[in-house]
C-alpha cells in the first residue's frame, strides 16, 4: 500500500501539494504583495503582525539579494515562507496555537526567500559558555558565499535588539514566533500574475524489487540555545521516531539551535535536499520509506549506544535495506552518530554517512573524532578547519562587530583570515556546494 | 620590478653559528648568502631583493614576536614572492621555514617557497599551497637547491600554471594532507549514489578514510601505589573564579596549574569552568565533580597512595586540534615527571 | 594514567591504556542527583576504581 496510506481509504493517502512561487525581485512597498516574480513588502504590515510578540525588542528590517556584496551578521535562524492554503492546521505546528498534524493538504511556498532573524542576546554574561550563541555570518557574494547557507536566497532580515528588561529566555522564546509568523505572512501575500509551480510530496507504492531506504536524521537537542523542536516540543530526551517527509515540508521541525556553523536552520529542515533527492529517486532506483528522526548529544556512552540501537531497530522494523545518515553538530554528537551507523550495519542495513572533516588548518589531523570500522562508506563535506582569506563586502547588515568565537572581535567591514566555522550553516552548505576533502600535496 | 623577500636563519645569514641562535628577527635590505646567488640568477627580471634573518632559537621561543616583526617587514617591503631556506636536514630551521611560509601564504597570498630534505620535521608544519622543494640532506646540496628555487620563481613570474604544476610534480616533496576541493556533485547526490552502489553489491570506496592514531607505549606502574604521588589533570577548563590566566573556553592554547595544597575540597564560587563543550552549570555548583579533590583526600588519608600532588593541571580541549593538545600534554607530562609524579587521574568531557 | 570520560570509545581509538566511563558527559565524576554525603561516597568509590586501574598492567586500551 505504501507508507502513509490508510487501508481501504484512498482519500486518506498522505499527500502534500506544494504551490511554489519564486522571486526575481524583492523590495519595500506600501503593500505586501507578490506580482509575478516581484515581491513588495510593507514594514507596517510586518510590524503589525509581530507587535504582540516583540515587546521590549527593537527590530531593524533589511533586505538582501543573492549576488549582492552584502554580509549579514549575528544570524540566529532562517525560515522559509510557507503557509497552509487548506484546512485548519498551521505550518510550523506547535508555535502560535495548539498543534495540528501537518503533511497533507496544500501548502504555499516562496521557495527562494528566507526570513532571517539575527541579533545578540540581551544578557550574554548570564549564560554558561556552552549556552552562548556562536557568531554566524552570511556572505551573499564572493569567497564566503559557497560556505554561507542562504547565500543563494533573497532575505528579509529581522535584526533584533532587546532592551535590558528582556531576559535571555524571553528573547529565545520570542525570536522564534516572530520569524515564523513573518514567514507565514509572506507566504500568504496576495499574488497576481504568473502561475506557480505545483509539486506533490507522497510516498507512492513502488515495485517490490526496489531496495528500501530510510534517511537517518540526527538533530542536536541538548540544552537551551542548542535544541530542536518537533511540533513545538523539544526533542531533548526522546526516542527516535518515524517522520513522513511531507511533515518536514510543512515545518514540523523548528530549530532552536544557535551553534551557528553546525546547525540545521529551520528553512533547511523545511526544504532539505537529502529528502528532495530521495523523493526524486523514489520509485525509480529505490523505495524511500521516510525519515527516522533521532537525537544526538546523549549524556553517556551507554545512552549514545542505545540511541544507535533504537534507530537501527526502528529501521529494521520498517524493513529498510539501506540508509543515508546525516547529523547536526560535531564533536560529542559524532559519537551518537557513529554508534547509529555501527548499529545499522550490525542489523544488516547498509549505511552511507555524510560528515564534515576536521583535518586542521594544515591538513595533518585525523579527519574524524570517532570512526568505527563499520563506517566504511563516508561522504565528505570538506575540511572545516582550513583557513580562508575572507575579503570585505560592500554592505554589512546587523552589527558593527563580529565575535570570532569568543577569541576576539572583528570589524566585519575589514578582511580577515578564518575557517568556515564563521559562516552560518556552513557544515551543511559545504556539503550542498559540493565540497569534499581529498589527499593533496 | 619584482620584489623577493628571503628568510634565512642566523647561520645562513652569516651572523653566526649556534651561539647566535637567539638572534632577534631583523630585516636586511638586499640579498645575503644564498639570496645573492638567486638574485644573480634572476637579474634579467628586474628584481629587488631583501632578506630576513632570524635565529632558530629566537623563532621557536618567541614565535609570536617573530611573526609580528616579519609582518611589519612585509608591510614595509611589499614582496611579490617569499622564499625561506633551504633548510636541508636542520630541524629547527626547517620548522621555522615551514611556519613562516605558511603564515605568509595565508596572510599575504603571495607564492611562498621553501626547501628541505624529506626527513626534516618541518614537513609536518607546511600549510596548503606552500612549495617545498626537495633538497639533499646537507648544505652540500646548496647549489642544486638554489637552481631549483630560481627555476620555480621564473616559472611563477612567467605566470605559466602548467609549468608550475610540472615543477611541483618533479621537484617538490610529496606531503599528502587532506584539503577541501570542489567536487562535481553535492553531498546528497553522492550519498544516494554511493548507497545504491553498496546495495547493488558493487565495489565502493569511502570518501573519508579511517586514519589510525599514532600509538604510544602504555606505561605500567613500577613499584607500589603506596609509594607514589598522584596528580589530577583535567581537560574540563576548571580555573579559579575570575579566570586569572585567561584560559580560553575552547581550543586552549596553553595549560595552567593551580594549588590544591591546603584544600580538602573545591568550593562553589571559588572556581569556575571555562568550557563551551559541556554544560558547566553542574560542576560550577561543586567543582569536585570535574576535579575530584574531596574523594582523593579521603583516599590519601587512608594511605591508598602516598600523596596527592600540590597542583592540578588544566586546559580546555573542545574544538582543539589534536596536535596542539599533544603539545600541551607533553608539557604537562614533563612537569609532572620532573616533580616525581608516579600516576595521573585525568578527567575529560 | 587513567582517563575518566564519557567518550570512552574515542579514547580507545586513540590508544589510551586505562579508560573509565565516569558518570555523565557534563559531570564525569559527579552525581548531582544524590545528597552530598552519598555523592562523596560514590566519588570515593570511583576514585578507588581508578587507583585499582592504575595498578593494573595493560598492554592495549582497556575500559575499566
């Protein structure tokens, strides 16, 4: 029958219709409206949308376009404009009201626009070192662009500054709904002229002979400022679970993780190229069963091992022959990831794992923190510790200085030498830019 | 006018031998020693040549200062090409050459060329894009080496990329390291392709090889623990409140030691953990949860071992390069060994 | 030397001779859920285990 089908109920097949718009132009205007491929945004409209969510928070609204010589700093998250066009459920369920199931019906998207929320927390001195958000910049052009997640999108940047009356927890809890509401609002903008593209997300029944494949999706959810939400709930102490790909498209996963370079932004959860690729190949080269969502950064080796065992058993229960695995994070979380790869191989599920390497600035270090023998099919995202000369760009949005990961501050209008960890979402972006590491003289 | 800047150690700059190894870095307008040979060979190109001389010991003991002085020299001279060595088999010289060339290439993005024998430890410090010309083991190979430096500079000036690559293949040391390149396809396409290959039972290759760590001999206790002094070491970044020595909260660049003598346990409020890799709030409440002093005092009183060392050692490992941590570990080990420490308990997060 | 860390498999991969798993990642030698005297007793027991490990000759990585 296929994943997502209710027996005997043809009209209850899980299917999501995507109504996709894209931009060629983005500008301010008196109204918020999309005419063909030109989007005009009214700041007054936006401010009204989020007024009740932004008490004590001052918002600077800016625009950025792909290819512009612009550097956006202090980026915390990016959100894709998506909104349900039918039914009572909302995209990004669990935020802004009671959660309803998503992944069916029809969703409108603006596929190359991001609502980008940036800013610094009001009371960093009250945070323990691990809670402190990491600096993340997006270079819209030049050397940094292939390392910066979002460099190929248009941006509505919300640069937030909270006054001292706002607590860190309150700031964290506000910035999410602010961004999500703006994203929904933009997706619902009045549209005239031009026809959208239409696509369907479904896991139709396919030939028996095709190998069954799952996507293993390990997120980081560890503590405040480094967590992930599923239907609005933190997944910090949960079992791995099965998630239908269509739920991802509707924003079932939202990021609350500010470990900038190694996070999966909310928009990437929502528009993930691994999911897209597997859907594309579904029925042709394989039978894509869906996604297993698990959580890395468990607190002891035994717990990491068990998470791996649970993922492997769930994959086996689903009948998987093979798995593609990806993770959010690095270091400690790599151990959970490798335990998962090992456990899957031990359960007879052939696994390919995608990971960045830390070969050091001169390329001599061992590539991975943890590398068991079972992880024999790795895909590389490149060496994230190589120094890059980063030239200045003409415009800086969002701040007068950036922090080089607590070591020093730097004027973002000046060039500097640093590794990819300064760029927002760089680990994932390096992968999708086609970077990998190889032996070279 | 092409400007060439050439780094030499105290010996090859004609300043002196081992007794002058502490020579501060200095800028000398014009070529010196080997530089004069190269300058002569390049005469037809309209070359302005200058030299940096630096004692091998000075460089290693005051690397930061030396690099700063070198940066100032580059600011002033504005070279188009940077040369260092050749170092042959001279270890400290080779290391200095590798480091200065890497720094220049990273920060000035001009061609940086050095030369040494394949056994020179300097080969372990070479950055990407630095040319390391293969030389013989001693200065007897000087003439041949300088010919190669000259040839490479000429090819670089000619802008002939193929010729430069041919030179690299023929005359440069092969020092394979892992660097980022742009592949034809994104990771998600390659991942699915690799999985299908694996599922079809076809031969496949991992993009990331499994690299074995260098093994060290594991020491076993000689004698009895009751005669031994035990030391506590931690990677958890625990420092006295206020972090007086400014230990970094990630990628510690140094280690520190702090007094345990006179303490029975570590008190909340007197210590704090500088570490971005774990949630430090629990150990901040009771620092014995990362440096187990209270428990060790109980066992010390019970004469389970002779004595607890007066100091504990600390660094912060998260995000650090293993080779840096090796350096730090070696430093701590040396201090412990010279204090007669017989055993260590190391806590890490 | 005996290393107490939650990432015991990584320690074994780099060839550390004596490895103990400890408590949790964020407090390798702590048990904050226990009342203070019990936590100290637990920690003494863990250190005792560590000292025994130090006295045990090993030829390759061993998790105690």
